[in-house]
């Protein structure tokens, strides 16, 4: 079967005809190129999302450390203030 290599039809005389197998190979090559770049971009986006998740987790862990430190320091300051108040009251 002969098929147009450009528009993949069999019923006109505008383009050069090739064997259907040759057209199929060319078409599969074009599709592979198109999908491989899309898949590569999807992989890049997934890697960026994974990195964002890791950065977010590290930020949250750092934030929890700071919150714990602030709570501890607040308790220490309150204890010192309570001692000072009891000394002044006496």
C-alpha cells in the first residue's frame, strides 16, 4: 500500500507517496521524539516537586526547633521573673 509521507493519506496527488511501512516508521520516530521530550519535562517537574517537598520539610523542622527553643527560653525567663518577684515581695 502506498501512502503520502506528509499527510498520511492515500487519495491525492499533491505529495510524494511512500510505502505505508516507511510512513509508519517515520511517524513512530516523530511520536517518539515528541513524547520523549514531554516525558523528560515531566521528570524534571517531578524532581523539582520532590526538591520543594524536601526544602519544605527542612523548613518545618527548623521552625519546630526554633519554636521549642523560644518556649524553653520563655519558661526560663518566667522562672527568673518569678524569683525576682518573690525576692521583691519579701
